[in-house]
C-alpha cells in the first residue's frame, strides 16, 4: 500500500445541504416566499439516494441526517486523519434539476452563500466550488463573477449530465470567466435528468445510472476538446470529478485515431487530443475502477504517459474505499507526492 | 484508414500465400434504390414511394451527422459497373475477399428496416433484406455468411423472423444496432435473445442506429467525430444494460458480439461494473455473479476500429485483460475507417494468438468448420 503523505489536497469532498429550508436564510424575500408558499420539497437527486450504499461509507454514515451534513464529521473522518492541507467542497445538491432558470439561479446563489458561511468560514482548510445555473449562461457568468471576489472559491462546478454537451459554443462565456478569474472548471458526476442518463435511453436501476457516469464523462471530454474550448482558452483547467480513471487511456487512443481520420471536420483542433488532455484536463482519483492487483495498476498509470493527470480525492462521504486506503496499490512515492500535492496546486491557481 | 490503405494496396489479384482470415464486419449495399422491391409486398413498395421510412430521426435521406466521405465509404471502393461502394459482389471479391484471403466474411447490412417508427414496415424491410442477402451474396459466394436483421422494436415480430431463419446455414448471427428506443437489456427485447439462444445464434450489436434518444446523456453533440467516438459510449451503456437487467443470467447460452465500437473500453467498464455491483447488488439481486464473469463468458468484440495508442504494445495489455480468445478481426469494408488486415497487429504476437485473432475465434463462435 502506497503511503499517504501529510499536507495533501483532497479535491472532492461533499458537504450536504441538510434540507431546502437550510437555504431559506440565503434566499431573497421573493424566493423564500416562493419556496414556502408553493410547498417546495427537498432537492434530493436520484444520482445519490440518501440511503444508497454508495452515497455514504458505512462508518461515515451519521445516525441521523444526511451523510456529509456535519462539519465535525468531515473533520473527524477526512480532514484530520488524512492530514490534508486543503479540501475542495463540491456541493451536490439538486439545484440543477429544476427547469426554471430563475429558480435555478436563486438556488445556486443561496447554495454558494451557504457554503461560504456554513463551511468555508468554519474551517480554514476548506475551499469551495461555485455552483452555476447552466440553463442561463448570462446568469452563470454573473454568479461566477459575484463569488470569485471571495478567493476561497477555486473552481466552477457543473454536472456531467446537463442540458447540452459542455463544449457547445453557447457555454463559452462561462469558460472565459473561469479562465480570466483563475478558476478551474470542475465537472462532477450527476445528472440534471433533463436528458436520459445514457446515450441509449433510460435504464431501470440506480446502479445503471452510476455505472453510466463514466460514459457521460467520456462524451463530455470529446465535446470540450472537439468544439475547441482549449484552443480558445489555453490556460483553462478542467477537472473531471468522480469520473473514474481507468477508462482514460483507451478512450484517448480511440479519440486520437478518429481525430487523425476526420480532423478536416474540425480544423480548429490544432493539437492532438492526447496533448490537450495532458495540458488542460485533470481527473480526481476516486473512484478508481480497477482490480486491486499492483501489476494492473502500474500498467494503467503507465498507459497515461503522464504523472500529472490525477488529483487526490476521497470523494467523502461516498463509499469508494475502506479505511485509509484512498491510494491504489503500487504508486511510487514520487507519484503519490504529485497526486496529493503538486498536481492539485498546479491545477488550481487559487489554491494557496 | 483508407489513406494508408491506398499506399499499401497492391495488385488486386488473389494472393493465396496470405494467411486466411475472417472478416467479421462487411457491409453489403444495394446497387439501386429499389433493389429490395422484389422482396417486398406491393403495399410496402407503394408506402416507401409515398411516405419513405419515417425513422427515429428527422432526415428523409442520409444521416443527420454528415459522414466524412460519401456513404461513409472508401473512395476507391466504387464498383466499376456503377452503384455505391459495397454493392457489387464481383468487386468485393476482387478488392477485399480474394487479395486478403478472407475465408469467412460476415455480412452486416445497415440502413435496413431497423430504427423505423412504423414497426410493420420495419419487419417487412428486415425480412426483405434477409432474403436479399441470400440471393445476392451468400448463395453466390460460400465464404460470405449473412446476419438475420430484425426489427427489434417489435420483439415478437423479430423473434418470429429469427425462428423462420433458424437452421438456415446462410445465417450465422442475429444483428441489432446499439442505439434503440431503450437500452438493449430492457425486457421489451428479451424475446429476441430467447429466440437467438434457441437457434444457437450469437447476437451481434453493431454501432449506429437511431432510437429517438439524444446520443449523449447531455443531449445532441455537434460533430460527426463526436458521434463516431461516442459509439463506444453507446456500446458500453448497452452492454451495462444487458448485464444489469440480467439478460446473461436469464439466457446463459446467449453469445453477444460487440461490433464496430472498439474494445479498449471493455476492461475498465467491467471493473467499474464489478466494483459498483459489490456496493449496490441488493438493487439487482437477479445479477448473481460479478458482472465481469458474464462478460468474460458471453461477450465477443470485433476489432475495427482498433484503438491506436502511441505505443502500440500498450494495446496488448488491454487485449490480455479481455482475452485473446474474444476478439474477432474485422475490416468494416467498404467504410472509410477500414482496418487493413496486414497492418493491425504489430510484431511480437504469438502464432497461436495471431491465428485466433484473425480466424480461429470467428470460426469457433460462428460454427464454421
């Protein structure tokens, strides 16, 4: 077992909003009235049913309430034992699922203010991600600019399954704002359920949705690269969060082959997809989908031909590993240092 | 790809010294628009003339993502007597079968009756295509074998078509496309798997098709390359559905072939399925064993388009994880992203693995002596 080192950065932890009513203090009078008068209920996404085994590790599951809703638990379970210097909070709350862009924008604003006050203010190790109402690019950019004044926000956060492929040109002002304000763009597992959660339609099971997250990340990576986001924004870093890691190399071998075959279709993609990934795309470590044998792990990391792609994460409180076994077998001490410290700092300019 | 092919193409004469191969993905085309009419009732001929096919996508002709080349096919594959690429048996023999010493060629007709909203028309067209495959192709060249094309959205009609063709040695598999109205594991498609299992025929799932769903979980992408790369994601979702709905558990003798969607993704998908199944198996108690076991025992992959790492030997790790006994060589003739047989495997592969990859696995799976 590779040894964890102190001072690392956990790039994916999930503070939970206890209930929609927790956001009431952060909503305007109008929206507070809308929530209460219309009897709106808690925004729990199908992506993470509260009692699903994957939603919380058994020993991280609280006696009552949502997994991840207590800062004290997060400190006790992750921040202290993993001796992290920083942890990036990615709130996964169902604000993306509503269909009104006004309502979505109000909820995102409240969620971001809630995160700053209830979490970032209470532990200096915590950093935040700005959740944006992607149905409106204008409102998204405004929210990014509003939150970016607080340097503790280090990233813009979107779901991997939304309304449109993420490379689409209409979304580019979001990437322009992120690059300008030194924010990474994080894309996290989860769906707004505005489209079927697989490219071949609606499956029957929660497990199917979860397995399918990896395929959703693959299509989004194609979209971001092929539409030319990184040609326009060469300094932008995009982090795929809870994406799985072991699919990366074979996926890129395929993309690279087709890019060589039909690059006349998208001539603005002036660098090989492999190179674009190495310079602009990063992946959080957990979940690491591979058998636990060291030989396979070593081959998988070797296939990546780069030690800069992976960023340490626990995915707290989701159940991806047991005990302290957050690092796969067979990593060298140098690679552990890159994954836990150097790569996160190189990815997040605001992470000081 | 075809540019490389032109550089390497030698005189189109039979080179009998070449090692025999199977080509498990050949696309036969119709020479004329009405070539299927002799196999269709007057009613359907009239219907096609007046209304067309009414697919699960909006274009009356051609695909919504324009292909890289006409008919997605090689520019050097137009038959000298005219007609689209892949529509002439004699030119296919001259350009593909003879020079490459193809001993077994599996026909996978596209643009048939699949993905059509009128399910009666779908069934009629599929049946017509199956008759046409015998008349035009397999009865005239014994190296060629056909796939039973079925209108899968009406699974009972599809099962009836399979039962009608069962035992006919012209056919070696049942053919589905990957993108359908629902994921392929759904119960609505089970009669197809039951009939295929009874007939002892593998079910091939070829990339493409339209089922009315956006082709990514975030909606419609912009470019042809996104659709092409995305076939591997569609195939992964289809295979995950087959496993998680319990199709392999319910039909333990069923064999599935993943066609033209790559194979590099298979180990990672299987590992992910296994890992998540450990956590969530109480939701799917009908999936009794680790998903990777079903995949290892009941799934095969055609090779084209082979993933293309910078260091080609990296692909051997992936093949080892899948199993050398599970890959079926395919060229995808006459399509533009054709894999040239002599160039896909670098040196360093054992003779036994090479033989299995090019021929042995296919003969065994498809029951060709």
